[in-house]
C-alpha cells in the first residue's frame, strides 16, 4: 500500500483558522457536557461568545487573496466581510438565550454546539469558491438550523422545522442540479476555472443552453434560501413557529452567507455579459420587494409582518448583485451591516414580550392588539420598538435610511433609473405597515382585561442586546461613512 502524503503547505491552515476555531468551540462544549452534565447555561453562552470573539479576531488577521484547503478556500475582502457579519450577527444573537423564563431549547448544551456547527457551515459558504464545498457548508448549516428550530419544543416549532427541512431539501436539490449542469459543461467546480472554460466556449452555438440552465437552477436554489418570491412559501410559517430570537437570526445570518454565494456565482455570468441572468435577478428583486410589501400590509401578527418585511428587504438588496459593480457589492454589505442590528433588535423586542400562552389571540403570540397602549405600561420599550420600525421603514436619520440610500445610489449610478423609482416607491408603501405597529403602541387604548405581558421574558442580557441594537440604529450617522469606506476598500481589494 502506498503512503498518502498530504501537502500541508497546500492546506494553508491559517486561512481555515476562523472556521476551525468555531468548530473547535462546538467540540469543546460537547466534551464539557460529557464530562460534567447539568452545568448552568451561562457557561455555554459565555463559551459560545468567546469562541465567536476569537474567530472574529482570526478573521481580521487574515491576509487578503490567500488560498487554502488545496486552493478551494478563497480569502478575499468579500470572504472576510461575509465571515465578519456572520460572526457578529451570531454574537448579537446568542445572549438572547439568557432569558428570565426557562425555555426548552436553551436547557441543552447541544443547542450551543449545534449553533456553532451552523455558524461553521455559514463561514464555509462565505469563504469557498468551490461548488462542492459551498454545498457541504450549506447542508452543514441547514441541518443544524432545522434542529435548533425544532428544539423550541412546541407544536408550531416542530411544524416549522419540518417545513423548513422540506423546502431546504428542495433547494439543495436545485443547487446540486445546477452545479451538475455547470460541471457537465466545464469539467470543473472551481469558479475561476469555470469562468475560463465558459469564455473559451462562448462561440459554440449549443453552449448557452446548459450555461443559462445551470444559472436558472442556481437562482431557484438561492431564491429558496433567501426567501425570494415565489420561493418564499415557507418563510412566514417557519418564522411564526420558531422562537422570536431564532426568527430574527434566520432573517439575517443565513441570508448573508447565501448572498455572498450569489455574488460569486452570478458574478461569473456578469463577467461573461449574459444579460438574461442579470435581468432575471432584477425582475426577481422587484417582484419580491413589491409582493412582500403587499402581503405585509394585511398581516395580523407582528412576527409574520416582520417575516414578510425581511423578504422585502432581501429583494431590495438583491438588486445590488445584478449591478456587478464595486459600489453595488459594497452597498449590499453596508445594508446588511445596518439591517443586522435593527431587525434583530425588533425580533428581540418580541422575545422580551414572549409568554407561554396566547393571551390576545387564539393562534398568534404577537398580534397587534398585544401592543395596544404600550406607551403607558412600558414607555421605554414602546419608544425603542418605534425606533426599530422607523429604521426598517427607511426614515432618516436611522440606520436603514443610509442602507437604502447607498443601494439606490448604486442602482442610479448603473443607469437603472426605473428600478430605483420602483424600489423607492416600495419603501414608501412599507412605511404603512411599520407605522401600524407604532399607532397601536402610541394611540390605541390598552386592553386592561388581558393583563401586562410586556416584560414577561425580560432579563439583563436581553436589555443589553436591545440597547446595543438601538444605539447602533440611532447613532448610525456618526459611523456610516467610515464603515462604508472600510467595506469599499475590502470589496475593491477583491477585484469586484
């Protein structure tokens, strides 16, 4: 038998260090639970935050345009930005486990280990330009996420996990078929090699069918994962069944990872000037933003409204990928940097008001009626929630106003004036359903017969996360320019 020689120089483990740290943290938590069970969850929360913090430091220490894992891991500015947002969003989420009330999911150490395995998968997706490894990262993260949703241990949570699993399996199938179509034409799963083969074969008359076919299959797969219409069917029900904190996390971090994949994947087609892919993405973005806003208008539950809101925001920012410019890609990262604090803060406010039984509605935990008269019984909470709603609506000077402004500016600079007008009109429509909640909190009379449920799940950790999110939302005017410069420098250094 021949000896197997591994070239460790080709592995370049430094490029894998952020992912390996996350993976090691998950294994450490499992080992601690094997040695000593029934430890307080604060230990696991602390270990998880520490792991993510060290991973952020390792990400910031990486050198741009290095490769690792036998040339399949690409460390460029986009990879670094993607991993930083994934890790930062995860750090913002995990303290929400320290709730006043006891919930089934957070009582297991395996919850925190699975959470880190999920983050590892998302990091892998953001750092790889190999279709097989992207698929491996996608499935690693997805399988962990399905389990995390189900661990909330309610009937709706189990239903949500099954729905998400079914739709996730369908998306994985489309991704695999798209990758197979691309591989069948090029004989490669490396994006650099795929572009070169595409360029050499563009003159062949029959080559466009598998090229465009592979792109459409990938659009469907990515559409499922980022909740583009008409692939959004699972989103409101899954968000409703998951805990409010997990729903907020799902609205941000998985979409960041998939948007990075979309940037790399569809960037290949933009480089080849295949305009049908560009216009398909723009059409999907407009349809998603418009229909999601219309659906959000008629919701009776705040969490479902925020679910359709997140779909609308995903469509809004998707346009930036179709532009294929440094400013467009930079605006995408800028948007999600600001959206992360605002949207997770809004869902955290729902998590604060979580209670075991449905008080105001037979089905929903967070109907609008629950927040009626909130300004009288919890004035600080009402003001903070109003700030999050105004920011999501794009009202200046709150953070999402700048995110929308940068995206619209990139769209106008690329000459898509009609698209910019449609997106601006959609932002105006969205103001209505965000103001609806504010009206209930500030102008509707309180239903005294139902009792006070606003602070049912209040804790110091939740207050700190919400306070940080509110501060980032209010004070964005002071840091938005340097942040945009930092993002633009990293995107530009990646050659986008």
